C-alpha cells in the first residue's frame, strides 16, 4: 500500500511541476532565466513521472523467487 501512495504523490508532484513550467513559459516566454527555469521544471517533472512509473512497476511485477 505504501508504494501506491508514493506513486500518487510522485504523480501529483510531477503534475504541479509541469503546470508551473507551462505557466512560466506562457507568462515569461521572453525572459531567458524564466525559460531556463521552465526547462529545469520540465526535467524535474519528467523525472517524477519516470520514478512513479518505476515504483508502479516494482509494485506489480511478479517476483522471480515466487515461482518454484
């Protein structure tokens, strides 16, 4: 159950980072530091979604030692 909570938390964090990056691109598209910050937030968002995917796979992948 704890891993499911981690997956949900990572997806919420990734979504918040993605929204923040899109807002930065939309509002401050002419400022170079904001574009760089938006790119960093996009990278962090992608990492959060990737970690959530890996955690979900570990939760539901069959164990190798379970099969005799």
